[in-house]
C-alpha cells in the first residue's frame, strides 16, 4: 500500500519511507509526526520475517522497522543485520518497546542507524530521522574506508551466521 503525503516546502523532501511490519497504529503515529515536517511517500511491507524485496529496498530512502513484528531479540538482530548487509546505505530506524530508551548514537551501527523507544513522541521521531540520516552517512563512509562495502547480491548470498562471524571478527580486531 502506498500513500502520498505532502507539505508546502519541497526542500524538506524525505523521499520514499519504508515501514516494515504490520503495526499500522505505530506507523500512523510516525506518519503524523513526519507529515508536519517533510514531503514523502509511504510504502508498507508487512511481510513478517521475510526480507524485503530488492526492488522495494533499492527504491526506498529511509526505513522504519517494528521490532515487535519480528519476534524475539535474536530474530530482530538477524533481520536487521540481513537488511543492513543487503542495503547498507538505507537509513534504518528500529522501533521497539523492549529497549530502555531511544538511542540516536552509532552504538547499534551494525543493525540500524537509530532506535526509538515505543511509545514515540514527535521530538523523538524527528531526532531519530535526523540521527539515522547522519549516522547512515557515517556508516557508509566507514564501510568504504574499511573495505567492507561489497556487492549487495554477494552480501545477500551470505548466510546470517557468516554475517555474524564477520561482525565478531570485526569486534575482535577492535573495529567499531
């Protein structure tokens, strides 16, 4: 399902916003906050744990993921790592009631660019968007500088356990 939201100032275009998960109430709240500040197009994917199709991933400019739709924390991490590996330049915001607070830092770089604690506020959502855009630019630069930027199709062929092994190796070498 796609819907178009517009505001008068086209300089604040956010592009195509991808919402992953069946949580329409959460996504409606986010859209309410975004509509006040940005022009954008919404795309909803409620495919559960199945990874988003390449066409939708490649055509999206920012992504909100409902953690509740993915299962337990290990399922959330696996899904987010696979998405990050398949499209590292897609700013990704994880929305969860299970985290203690919103996180706008690069602490969870390997899985997302910002984490928002549910219930959301307008300020937290807008800070999350800003942080995700900034953090993702830094993540992409880091990937390029460390030689980790690989062909997305090659990355998708990697099993999640292989991706996790690469992350563990990076951590062991002291990389962020």
